[in-house]
């Protein structure tokens, strides 16, 4: 058996899926393996998109494809979300559904074997991505940004629920805004290595992103892209602004690099003038590294490490409502 991804359950227990379960331009909802003889080889990671080329090459073949996503868990998450969605649900019923959903999250994900992708997939199914073309564009340019988008959208939605946001329209706007938070980095078609390096350095230590770029050739252009990317992201999100129930939520993306002490960019705002929603997506942006992420069973162990053990971002601890909420949830 040849696999580059560690699975905690035997392959023979996995449910079979064919590519016909997916569609061109849509994300696959679990790792897909091709079985060639006795060998199972990973060929699409969870969160990847099915391209036209892949679809045409593999869909009509008899190659066996396996997915580790737990559909029962996805269905459970969807059921809780539907209670929050239904207009006739009382505030008390919505808050109860929210509490049950977070309990499920704690038992099955935070301290269990499910993948964070179960939550992403359920969220995406009910919330919908407002601009699938833009999501596909981001994926084609950078798998790293795509993985960050999946994690960011999921964690921000969970943060909002932990902070008692049970307005379904608001949750789906937060999910979408967080998914496209860094899409401004692809405005120049390809985020170069240096821009991504700067973004990671900035994540670990405020101000280090620009310092890194200052010493490079064409630093003015790179700094301009880096400095303005929250505004670029907003401009790109605005293409689908008619799908937002609360268009002002899309604007929070402009503030995802503003910091506690007014040391952020592009507007040097301080914590005291940022809203709860701005803090939610900034928190997700701060804890998720610029790396590819393996969505597998038990992957929340890696998220917990990011939340609780990363000394380099200790400045965020105790000051951000999302951190406190996650700490309480654990
Ligand atoms: Fe950013």
C-alpha cells in the first residue's frame, strides 16, 4: 500500500465514491485514492477541486476511489444547522441547537477522530460559497491559500457559534468572508514566494512581513501588494456582494491585519475600534500557518496545537474572544 497520508482507519472500511459524486470545478470532500492493482495511491486531497482534465481522465475509468469523510457526522452537523436556519425556531431553540452542535464538535472533533473537514463540508453545503469561480481561481493559484481558506472559514464559523451568534444569515456571511479573506494575495495572478513568506512572517510577528520585503528587489511593488491585500480581498468579495445578507460583514475583511495596539495595516486601527466579527477572522488568520494542511481523521490535534501551543503568537492569547471561546470549548 502506497500512501503519503496517514489514515487512522483501514482503507477497506472506507466508503467507496466515484468521481461522478463530484463535479468539475467543485471541491472533493475527502481524500480520493485510486486503486491500481493492490496499491492505493492518493491522487486528490480533501479540499482539492476536480478539474476538467482529471474528470475526463478518470471518471470513465474503472479506477476505485475512496473517501474518508464520515457522512453520518456531516448529516448530524447539518441537522443542528437547520434548526438554527429555520425561521420558525425560537431564539432558545437556536441556542440549544448551537450548544448541541458545539458539544458534538468537542466530543467528536476536538477530542475525537473526526476531521475538521466534516464541519467545513456541512457548513459549505448549507451556507454555499457565494463565488465558486473565485474559490476555484484561488485554488488554481495556490493550494496553500485554498487550505487556509477552508480552515479559516470553518474556524471562524465555529468561533462565531461559540460567541453565541445564532443568526444563520450572519453565520453564512462570516463563513464566506473568512474563506475569501486572503484572496487579495492572488490579485496579481500568482502570489510570489516572497509575498507568501512575508505573510507567514507577519503572522508570527507583527511588522516582520514588511521588514522582510524591504530588502528585496522590487520591494516597493511587493510591499504595496502586501499592504493593500485586505482591500484587494474586499474588492474581489464585492463581486458577490448581492449574496450577502449583511453586506457590512464583507467589509470586515479590510481589517484582518489590524492589531491590538494600532500596529497593523493598512489603516492602523486598534482593538478598541474593531468589532467582534473583525476579531473573529483576524484570530483565524493569526493561528493558521501558510502551509498545506492534511485533512484526515483526528486532524484537530494539529489545530489544537496551533491554538494552544504556538508560543510565537502568544500575544493573541487571552486578548481575543475566539481564543477564550476555544479554550472553554476544549
Ligand atoms: Fe491577510
